[in-house]
């Protein structure tokens, strides 16, 4: 019997890679739903290749335009339609909508699937307690898709209580071996120029500042119920090692794979014992030159912010962190602030009195998180403006 699949954010990077894997073995899968915000050209190609039963196009203008052109297709404009289109639980959902907009559909779809694979950082960082409630209530399996978290999940095999330490790796981005004093006049085009692969502008900046590793430590802490104090970062330019787990019994496990998100995606699709073989070879050359090193907080001061997130419990401070960083990266890309200002203002925002009190308050619902996101971005922007006016 074919697995019934839905992909939220099918026109993004993770969505497209998921479909590329499915395309090579279409006899085992049936695409029920694809969704996009406004990438009509890409979803048109996907419709021809996979013939989904339903579509969601959230941009209203694109939805209206596409609906007139494709009257025979069942198309919706938002994610409130899940109850209509999923009368029974389907087998698998890939949740890969980027940003805060991915949280609401992730929470909504959990009750309609047997397994959900999540590739949305914001959902896990800001709303994990809400997601976890839905997972347990609906007995839905969860697989993290970020390579570091998929690696931890694979290595631990539900043996989280016996983990002594976790090491996740960081490529270090374009400035790994640069002194901080030489980064004063870094331009956006330099910060997004990763030495090994091409990524989107936002994630490239997060890699350059190393804030992406703060996010990943918090994610790991929430998903696996482990204190952030037990999670360490190692620089690893080759990005062949994704996680190392040190257990209380003296054993350590290491997980390696090529730098491709297709590997975690592939494994989430083929969780059964009879796995289809993924075409890859062991890279002995990379194994002999792993080049793993501790990361200096002096060089990447943003890493010092992890001390604000020692609690394993979800709090609203995670939303402050993600929202402030989103705004700061946007300001940097628009050349409104300097590269080094990102870590400076991120810390300043977290230290605002009105946000300090959120360190003990947990998110109660999606509306609360969404409102806080907008407010934090506004406060962060005004903080930068005031500082520049006083300079």
C-alpha cells in the first residue's frame, strides 16, 4: 500500500528535496497535499509530476489567479482545511514552512498524521511545549529533520537519560578563522558567502554569527529534554560529523554523513526495517581529517547567550531570541546596522527589563507567540535606531 504524504512548504528547499526522493520511488508514495505561499511556477511543475489531490496557496492574489486557471483542482487558501481533506490520518507530513508562519499549520496538522517530520526551527524553538502536547494527545510520531537533531535522535535510540554530553558541529561559516577586529566593516555579500555551499541569505548570516548553533542547542534541549549545559559546539569545516553522543557508561557514538539534507529526509520517509538503499559512499579522506575544535566565545560572542536558556522548559524568551535575530539580520541585509551589531543588539534586546521577566513564562498558545514576535521585532528596531542616533 502506498504511503499517503503531505508536504507543507513543498516549493522550499526541504520540500523540493523531499519530492526529489519520492520521485525516484513513486510506486511507494501517494502525494495527497502540497502547499506554497506564492511560488506558482514551482508548484505548477510539482502538480504535473505528482498529481496531488489537494493544494494550499496562502497568498490570496496568487490563490485567486491560480484557481481561475485550474478550476478542476481542489485548492485552498489557508491551513484551516485539514479536517476536510484528511478524513483519516495520513501516513506522513513534512512540515517545512519557514519562519513563524510554519507554527500554526504544524500544530493543526499533527492530529491528522501518523508521523510528522519537522524542519522548521521556529516551531520547535518557540512552541515545542504546544507541539509536544499535540503529539502526545494524538499519538503522532515525530522525527526532527535538522541534521544535528536527526543525528542525536538516531544515535540515542530513546536512551536520552543515559546521555552525559552532546556535541553538535558547526561549519563556522565564512569567518571561522578571522579575528573579530577584522569584521568591523563586513558587507552582506561577504557574510552570505559560505566557503563550502550556497544557502539562503538568512541562514547564511546565522551561520556567520553562529546564532544558528544557539538555536540548535535550544532545539536539542527541548526535543530530548536535556539541559543546554550538556550540549557543546565543535567547529568542523568539513561538516561530515553531525553529532557526537557521550554516554554515562563511557561509550561515545558519532554520526557522519555527506552534507545533504536528503539523508535525514530519506530516513524519515523510510523508517521501516526494509530500507531502500541511499546511494552514498564512506568518505575515508574526510574521516582522516575531521578537524574538530572547540569554539571561542571571544570570536563568536553570541554563543554566550546560551546562559539565558539553561532551563529545559519552554519559555517566551525563546520567541524573543528568534524574533530579535530575525529583525537584526533583516536590518543588516538592508545595511542599516553593521555585522558585529547583530550579536551586540541581540544581547541588548534579551536584557531589556520587559523581556527578562519572560524567562519564567511559558507559551500558552499560538496567538501569544505571534503577538510577541511582532512586538519584539518592533522593540529591536527601535533599540537600533536609538543607539545609532546617540552614536
